[in-house]
C-alpha cells in the first residue's frame, strides 16, 4: 500500500472511532457540566472544630500561641477571682492541668510563700505587699518580651505605679476601692465617713473585710493620721480606738462579704468594689459610700514566684487569659475596676449588657473626686510587725 492510501485509510478509521465514542456511554472520568463548580471532596479543607467548655462557652484561640512543655500550672490566687472558663479553656487549648489554691488575705499568701511554698507559678499580690515580696526574694522579674501584647493593651493609669516602677515584677489584674456599703431600707442613719462606723446603732450589724492594713488604715484616717504611719504612738492610739469598734463587728469575711449582706444577716459594713456592685445588682437598696476621709485604693496584680516550676505555662496563661476576648469575663464574674483597656473595648462592642452597667455605676466607674481623695496602702518596711501585733491584739479581744 502506498503512503497516500495508508493515510486515507487511517483517517477514515479515526473518524469512525469518534462516532462510536459519541454514541456510547459517558466515560468514568466524565464530569457533568453542572458539577464542575463543586470541589472534589478529597480536596476539601474542613473548618477547625470549635473548642467548647462544659458550660457551652466557645473558647477563643490564643492570639499568641506559645510553645510549652509543662503539663501543669500551679495558681495561688484570691478567693473567687478566676472565671471558670479560663481554666477549662486553657486546659483544652494547651493540654495543661491547672492546680488552684486560694487565699483570703495578702498576709496569708505572703506567709505561705515565705515559709517555703515555692511550688506556685503565679500569685496575685496587692500593691502594698509587692515591695516586701521583692525585698524578700520571693518574686522573679517578668520577661516582658513574652507579654508585649498584653502590656500594650493595658490602661496606662494602672501601669508603672510606685510599688513596681516599670512593671518589672507585676502585671495589673484588677483594681478597686475599699469603702462603706449599707442597706438603705434598713439603715435609718446612713454613714458618710469612716468615723460613723463607731455609731452604737450599728453594733452587731456590720461585716468587715478581714484585712488588717485596711481596717487599721481607715482607723488612722479617722484620727487624722497617715494610713501608712510608722509612728508607734499613733499606732497605739489607733489600737485603742479599734478596741472600741471590733466588738461591734458581727462578721469578718474576705471570701464573700456580699453573701451576708444579701441574706440580711448584716445591714452595712466595709467591702470591695466588686462585692458592692454585685450586692447592688441583687438589691438596689445597697448603697456604696466613699467616706469623706477618703476611700482605700488598691490594685491586685499577677506576679511569678522565684523558682516557679512551670514558667512557660505561666506565660502562656497570662497571654491567653488577658487577651480581650477572654478578659471581658471579669466584667461578668468579678466586676472590679478593669485595667485592661482592650478588654473593655471588646466588651463595649460585644457585651453591651455588661459594659453598660459597668460604666454607668459610680462603684465600678469611680468618680474622679473619689480617686483624688483616696489613699493607697503602702509598704511600711520595718514597722510591719507593729501592724501585725496591733491586729493580733484587737482581733484577739473580739
């Protein structure tokens, strides 16, 4: 067969084969036109599953996911001061078990650490005791580079305070005031100053925080003295006056003083910002008074004990729980003065039912005059034993 005849025959066969293909069933690899816009299942990328707590709270992902090797985190914190979702979310996100111990006073926390309780990774000292802990070698400096975003999101008004210049050892947690609370439905003569607490009509009707420095401090104020005086004569005078007051106090409670107020077991007393706010939410008759001698101002902070065994987990905890979409939970559970500006901005946009009452209340949004007139409890150095002895004597005679 010549070449021309061969190519003619081959062309004819190819045309005939194409006709048969068109008449036959679709090949297994054919895809209907309508399905061409749907990606093949094998190439789908599933959305990450939500991390949800037992209460149904959806845990946000860390803004800054840290690499850690620790499997435990040991917290030593104030009573009723940690939203439960924080612990569960942190465990779910990082696989770290949280061990959580509580204390009711700075002195209790200090005594335990000073006696060798060095297995804790984070504690929450109030301003005045930070310097004492630093002097005693109980705290280590924070690596601020690991918490740069957290530091940047804080309100500058709560940073770089005199108890820790430059925030070398501490990170703000919550702030607040100690002032007077009373039930307007039951107290016919409302207190307006600290000195009013000595009114005989209040005897047996009061709850106080079990806080030696604050109670001694406001007693000194009623005498016209500095609440941080180191003068033994002035402290003796305060002891004499306190001996007259302490028997009139029905209950000392630094765990949940609002409980006795709401239950009607007591009608008035002195308490913290958050406890007063929550009591007022339960019963609007509760009124919070900034005493004319000046309220006590305070700030609680995160700090890392020297020798913390799980420092990597501690940094991860701070970075995660302090991010705005986690720290707003403090407005729900512990409405003190929130120093986390980014968390407040988040709440304003996403939790208006919490943000609105928080900003509207003079308890949580403290008037400028009350702040200017307020006093901070400070480290009294070598005079501290005088305060401890005074408190032991007046409480012992209760």
